[in-house]
């Protein structure tokens, strides 16, 4: 079976929401997990609009605690109570996240009716189960702690048919081969042959996705985006606003393309766009001259990564 990792961009604006762009929020679906990276103001509306399933194993990853990445949390969690969704929620965020939740719950007089785990991290492997691992790393932005995340999804083993083994066992080509390929035992000359005797597990490559969070281009980002399948990168400003990017500790689209080029990742998607963009197409063209496999995030954009395309 081929497992896929599905990324959906929900909110792709910088701090100020725009007509067609809302504050930061991206989701990843993998097996029975949903990961949400940041929850800006419209997060729960977008989650409902794009029918993102959140009743399964849910992880919320916060890159930092600026309002445009967190203000949607309370609405989303309150609705969870109303909808009586009881499954556990794991929140991962920088130091200060527990305090943030404490005051948020206190101010809204809110008590979650579901299990809530909060993990604070400054930059290390936080979780590594059989299905995926999450690593946080520090980046350069203007809140006290700013993180990027590198998420590695582990493959299932994909069984492949070994024709040499089948011929050696004297299994005639055709229907019986097909049966084994489909996972059913067969009989040849009264002898039972199990699929496991002919099929071989073929382990495919992992899928890796890195989120830059809000940041200036920095070495830790390049390191953690090295050869990943997908880099989602801060490109708050168009190329001509480098001074502003330096002042507010964000990246221009050209700087983000240089990060992708240095990291030699497979593809980069730019996001967190400010209102300073006047012509997205020409900005993208300039970025593509630096790193070809570049694209712009937009609300509802889906990227599906699968293991077999990685072999
Ligand atoms: Zn932001
Ligand atoms: Zn920020």
C-alpha cells in the first residue's frame, strides 16, 4: 500500500489578513494523523471550509507565539468542546506555550473536555514514533523564541514481487503470480506457497517536510532543509523590500529561493505574504531563476507527496 502525505495550505498571509489570504495555517494529513502548523485568526473557518479532518490523532505545532500564528487557537479548541470531539490534542511550541495556554484558558474561562498535552521545545527531536518524527530548530525572528520544524514521515514497507523466486519454485506465470502479488496463498503440485515466500519488502525513502516559521535566512534553516522533499519558507516581502525584511526579521522571496538553493531541497513553497507584493508572477519568476522548483502558497493549495514517487 502506498501511503501519502497531503499538505494543505490554509492561511498564507503575513500579519495583516487580505481579501484572499488569511493568517498562517497549514495542515498535513498522514495515515490517521493530522498536523496543523500555526493557527492564525481564520484557522477554524478554513479547516471547516477545506474539510480537514481533526477528529483523529491531532498535533498542533506552533512556530512562535505572535498573534498571527496563534489567535485562532481558542476558537478552534472551543468548537472542539462544543462538537464533543474527545480525542487527544498534542500542542508543540516554544518556551512560554504553557503559560500562553494558561492565561488564554483563564481569560476565556475555558476548560478543555479533551486530553490536552503541551510540549515546550527550544530545538531538538521532540517526538519519534513509528510513523513520523518531529524536530524543532531555532530560527531568527522577533519573538522571544522562534522555531522551524522538520517533520520526517516514515514509509510503510511496500512488498514487491520477485519473479526469480517464483520461477525457482516452479510457479507457472499468469493467474498464480497475480494471486501471490495480491497477497493470497496458492497451491502448486499440492504444495502450499505463501506470498511471503515470493514477495520482498522494499523500503522506500522517507518523506521530509521543513517549515521555516517566520525568519530571516539562517544557517539552521538551511541545515534542516537539506535535501528535504518540501520546504515551506517565509517569503514575507517581494525582492525589492530587503531592508524591510531585515528590519522585521523576515525573508524576501529571493532570499527564500537562495535558502532552497543552498539546502538543495526538492521543492520550495513560499508563504506568509505581506501586502507589499504588487506582482506575484514576476516575483515568482525571479525566484525561479534562482531555484527552479519554486511555487507560491495560496488558500486551498494541496501538495501530495508519496513514497513511490520517491524511489
Ligand atoms: Zn507571522
Ligand atoms: Zn512573527
